[in-house]
């Protein structure tokens, strides 16, 4: 009689989990998931900052005249156009940092799924709202739309901060090469968007 005989029957059903993990690692699925997370985790936010022409059109007081302007005869810019980029950067960046810290605080109180799924839902709702507003004529209430756009960006960054923090925490539970895949995807995403931004 061997020492292990009769003992294996008492093992929990989840003891074969390491073999399943090794199988996923060998297939490259985990690496692919972290690459996708790195490329897409702040995608709604980049839609805000890479749509400069759209925001300038929405914040003008005469869309027809603004579209008809030329380099020799530019249409006068409004205060909303002048202050949009700086307002968006200050408001959204501060919210992102604050909610990444909030994610650290609530980590011990809420499970990862309880943080990730609501944050994704928030970003999806804000993105849908922004998409709908793109076909709405806001020329008669530009000031209200300016505030709505800023608040939408801030709410989007609230979800983005929690989601980004939770994603980093998830990568920290895996070997270092997976965290490296996530960082490389983040770096590639930022460089790609920087290269494309002059064309947006």
C-alpha cells in the first residue's frame, strides 16, 4: 500500500486548478487577455481627447460658418473652444487619480468583480450618451452642453480609474511576464494614439 493511496480521494475538487492554469498559459490565452486589457482599458477616454475637431464644432456659436472658414479667413473662436482642452485635462486627470486611490481603499471591502463590472457599465453608458449627443443640435444650449460634456468625461474617468486599478491588481497576481504584457500593451496604445492624434 502506497502512502498516497486513499489520500487522493480526500483532495478538494479544485486541486487540479494548477494544471488548468498551465494549459491556459501554454495556449497564450492569458497573455492575449492582458494585451487586450492594456489596449482597451481607457478607450472611451481617448475618444474624448482625440476628437478635437468634433468638440470645436460643437462649441462654436455658428456651425455653418465654422465649417466654411478658411486659413485666410478663420471664424472667431468662442470661450468654450478656448477652454475646452484645459478644462477636460484638469477635470478628468484629477478624477482618474482620485479613483485609482479609491480602488486601493475599497479593495478589501469589495471583490474585483464588484468593482470591474460596474466601472465597465459606467464607461459604456457614458460612451453611448456621448455618441447620441453627436447627432443632437446643441447650438442653442452650448453652455449646458459644455458642462454635460465635462461631467460625462469625469464620470467616464471615475469608472476608468477603478477599472485600471483593478486591472493592475489582477496582473499583479500573475507571474511578472503577464504584467509586462499589460505594460507593453499600454505603451503601444499610447504611442499609437499619439501618432494618430494629429489626423483626428
